[in-house]
C-alpha cells in the first residue's frame, strides 16, 4: 500500500509539473492545485468532486484528532483528579497502565493532536471561506458525537479516491491530451 501511495503521489506531482510546463501562469502559488489538476484533466465536475473529497477527508481526520485528544485529556484528568467522571469510549491510550511514562506520553500525544488538528482543519476552513465568501469560519468537532462510524466511510471513499484512483487517472488523461492553444506540449 505504501508503494502504491508513493506511486500515486509521484503521478500527482508529475501532473502538476506538466500543467506548469504547458501554462507558465500556473507557476505562481495556487491554493488548490489538486482541483486544478482535476479541472484540466477531467473537467469542472471532477474539480468540485476533488475539492469536496479533500474537505471531507481533512474534516474527518480533524474531528478524529480532536476526539482522541479530548479522550486523552479526560484520562489525564481522571489520573490527576480521580473524583472527576468522564463519559467519551476508551481508545488505545486508555488501555495502557497508569504510569508516569504513560502520563508523559499522553501529555505529548494531546499536544500533538491539538496542533495537528489546527493544521488539518485549516484547508477545510479556507475552502469554506472561499466557497461562501466569508472572512472566517469555525467548525466544531463535537458536532458528530460518534464519529468512528463515519471515519470508516471517509477512509474507504475519499481517501481511496484521492490517493489511489484520481492521481493515475489524471496523469493518463493529461499525457494523452493535446495541449490547448497557447500551451506548450510536454
């Protein structure tokens, strides 16, 4: 799977290189290059599909990170304040014995998950800001109480589509296209 993902990632990078070679105006910073690749290879509809799949994937991962961080915070509070009760289901961190080492590990994991959440949710917020022409958007991860059921759906659809299906398809379509007027052939 790792080799397949690397191959697809390489093809996606090749697509962008070809697009930049054909159209020098694409060499500037672009906010959504994957959608541009889909638009130029498969059309506007697929560009929208790619954008939505990216939003769903990143939002899903962000919510999972936030929920996992909150569960670990609950475990930390339970360790430090045993009279506090919690209600979120146990995760892998909950199955470890309470030792000083697991306490340090859990603190580091919470720090990582909170900062990773910010990084992951940022493109989703930017996409929504651009779509709705709003200066700032805030999503709340707790809006979906049992996210693990949706996680399987997200992982099996949008991740597979974005990682394994579309990069080779876009690449094959792009190399078989006749360059548009004003574009240089590869």
